[in-house]
C-alpha cells in the first residue's frame, strides 16, 4: 500500500469515544514491550507517528490512526506488564475486550509476539480470544532482526506449538528495523478489508 497521508485520529477508553464513520479498522494487540508502536511506524514509513516509549505499559488508551482517509489502524494497550496494579490490568482488559467484541468497523486483529521468546499465557489467551471471535489469526513475530536466519524457523515452530495454531492462521516474521515482512503484512491487511 502506498501511504499518502497518515495522522493520529483520537484516543479512547470506551465505545462512546470511538471515531464515527464506517471506515475499516485493523487492530494491533500484544504485550507491552513487543514493539507495537515501532511496527505501526514501520508499516507507515514514519519514525514518530506512534510514540515509542522506553517504559512498557505506557499506552493506556486505544489509539486510532487514519491512513489515506480510507483505513484506520488501531493501537491497543499492551498487556502483561507486571508493574501495573491488578485493578489497572482489569480496566485495560475490559477496555480491550469491549473494543474487540463490539466494534463493527473492526476487520482484523493482528497479534504481535516476540520472535525471541516463547509466547506467554497472556499471548495464548489473546490468541484464543481472536480465534473465538474471528476464526483466523494473523500473528506477527516481531524483532526478526534480533535472531539469526537459522533460529527463525525453530522459533516460529515454538510459537505455533505454544499458541496451538492451525492451517488457517498466518505467521509473519517482522523487523521494524529492516522492514522485513512489511509487504506480506500489508497484503494480509488489504485482504482482510476486501473479504469483509
């Protein structure tokens, strides 16, 4: 996809604050330090559209970004950050759940996992949630540039086994540094919009 224009649209903590209109939305979910902001910036050829924080757990709202006036990318708050209180975690969980279940504009949820590590129980829970409501999961294994070529296949196998993926799912190794996997992910996003 050629990015002619992209801009921050709005932050929301409840459905009453979501953007109006019926443009398709693609949401990005993952742990606090998995590289969501970097990946979205990489997809959009921007360095600082989405703020990249050195402190995990900083994003506490659902952030919407308008692309070419025809598509909205949605950055969901990261989950699994230990330093956040239990009450705060529950608040985030219900905020994310409300969006994922009720938002009619939502066409696909991209689950981000760190290619260097075995997925956590939180990752598995999010995967199961996506499968239940969407039937198919798009999984992006971030930080591809941090491991050797030899390790990619082995680590992808571990991710598949841990999450329990099936033949309908797709896993894309991705590097926000080199943009490896970018075209494949855009193809998947466009396909999700066209099929809906």
